[in-house]
């Protein structure tokens, strides 16, 4: 069976005055992982220092020619239309540059003026291309006109970082909510980038006056209608998710948050014993999964695995996944999961905190979990422990480390609990069963008028239970002959 060969891609990074060379290279490395996740083969990369990414072709003329060598293009932008000149204009046209400028519209002409005035400092020293690339991927956002011009010069498919991320999300979405969220973001991205087919001026005639809609206007209207439909579907799904979340509102919950591929799903599987997807890919899981901490505790602790974050995460995706991120915003405790073996984990942690601040989860109680400690040397771990004294170092693959985190979580929530002896009359139905399912019973004594349970629970939960079943604290200090000490650890 013949396997389809992956398309070959060349990456392009732009270093602006606000970014350092190291940051640009780190971002390109991350882009390479994104492109690989998408199924492309990265065959090369180039970078250039520019004062802005808003110029017509983003790159300078020389760098654009160098990029075209990777793709087999001409390196020159083909004119979008030819502006007819009257005889007087032709008479006074003295040089080729003026003639080429006249081939473009006034708007594009103004952009070229900005490009010529920008400081072009080429900092890359990449070798000549050894393979031909079919795809060009920019590590920045491109406008529709920039995409069109670069495609014209390179004769290749051109993508920007946002387009790559949205495509990955689209492929990995599984649940109805995730698929709807991603499709809304994708349609918002695609709509302004739609183009008329060459020579396609067909209009859809109408019964009234006017020329009717062009085909592209009709397609954009269909997109707007589809987005409206998806938002209605998502609102219904979100309402259902909110109802589920409300039923869990009285329970303790822990949310795993962090950068994509930091090991959240591996940690989720280790803590809960659930069969969640674990893969060494960016955004391998997009759907929120909620499971019970195992071994199970009383009261039980719910663990949720949320969508991962990344630098330059498209705003529409953040907005679309707000309902998913609400799982983190409503958690009792956040576990900031970090791949401490990644040299860029500090900036990744900052990205996570920034996104969570946008959904109102910045001030929640949290633990800093340094995962993948098995990839560190003892010296590296010691240095990080000095820098981050409150961090919990572990490996999700090490059972002892997982057990230590389990104990840490239980201890954290028990510190906020109180102990109380409660008398439950023999005539009260259902109270003992509900207490056992939701609270920790330390001991039980059988007396003449009922059962005395020593309970450890949160004060609020205990008060609600006593009010519901009309229970009273046991004031008798006399111990029964029948008593059991219960250890549910």
C-alpha cells in the first residue's frame, strides 16, 4: 500500500523591534511542532528583522526572492489588474519603476511606500534550499492581501500561524461542543480571506432593482448564517454543560491547566485511572474530561483536564472555548502543569496565567506542578527548586510521584475541614448513606437513641446536611459499648 507523502513546508519568522532573536527562534521551533502536528514535513526555515509585519509582502524584496527559491516561484508579485493610462501619462513615464507602481492600485501603492521606508535588517544566515517546498508558513498573522501577494510571488500555498492552529483544532475536535466552537473560529477566519475566482463576475439576479449579489457576497452571507446557527447550537450545548457543572457545584474539583503538551492528559490518567487520550502532539485533546480522583476519597475530588494553551492563541479560539475554560474558572483548585524540561517553560507559564486571567481564574488557589522531572539532571532540579521553592516536582510516569501528589491534594482540602460528632436517630432514613458517600466518617458508635458518627467535612457541607435531615450534634460524652473506628484512607 502506497503511503501519501507529506507536503513539504518552509517556515518564515519575523523579528520585530518588540521581540528578541531568541524569542523569534523559540517561536519558530514551536511553529515547527505545530506544522508537524498538521502533517507537513518541515524542510527549512528563514527569518528576517523587520520594523513591522504590516508591509505588502511582509518580507523585503531580497528575502522574498530567497523564499521563492524554496518554492520555485518568481519572487515577484504579479499585478492584480492593469490600470489603463492615457497618452499624457505614457509620455511622461520615464522609468520602469514608475510603470510597475502604476500597475497596482493606490491602496497597494501606499503600502509599498511604507515597506520601502522600513528598516530591513536581515539577521538570518540560512543555507540555500536543498528541497522544494509546496507550503509556506509565516509565524505571524497575515491579512488577505498579504496572503494573495506572497502566494503570487512564491507560487505556493501560504498559511499563517492562526490558520495552522485553527486547522489543528478542527482536526482534533471530538465532541459536538468542541466541533461547534472550532467551526465558528474557522469561519470567522475564512470569511475575509475568500476570493473571487478569476473572471467570476456572476451576480445572482433578484426581483427588485440593483445588480444583485456577487458569488463571493453570497458565500459570505452563507457563512454569517452558518455562524449564527452554530452559536445557537452552542448556546444549547453550553446550557447543558452549565447544568452539569451546577450539579457538581457542591463537590470539590481540581482543574489541570497549562501549556499544550505539558503532560496534562498523562497526569489526568495517572490521577484518575481514566483512559483519556495521551499523545506527544500539540492539542491532542480539546474536550474537557471530568473524572474522580483515584483512589477515591470522602468527600470525593473531581479532576478535570482542560484545553491546552499556546503563544499567540487566536482570540476567536479563546472566545469560542470560554465555556470549556469555565471549568477551570469554577474549580476549587488549579494545578498549573508545567513541562519543567522545556527551556521555555517560564514564558509558557506566563501564557497560561494570562489566558486564565481573561476568564477570571487568575486568583483561584493553585499548585505549581513541575512535570517530567525524569528528564532533568539532579543539578537542574536543584536549581529549579531554589527558583521555585513551592513547586511540586514529579513525573506522571512514576507511581510514587503520583501517590505523593494524591496525598498533597487530600491534605490540602482536609485542612479546611472540621470534625464533629453527629447523632443520627434510627428513625432517620437515608442520612447515613449520604454522609458516607459525601463525607469522611472517622468512627461510629451505636447508642440507645441512634448512631453517633464522627465526621470530617467542610463546615458548609456539614451544616447543609444537618439542616436537611434535622440532625443535632451529639452532646453525650458517654461512649457506647459498640464502636468502630473507620479509616477510609
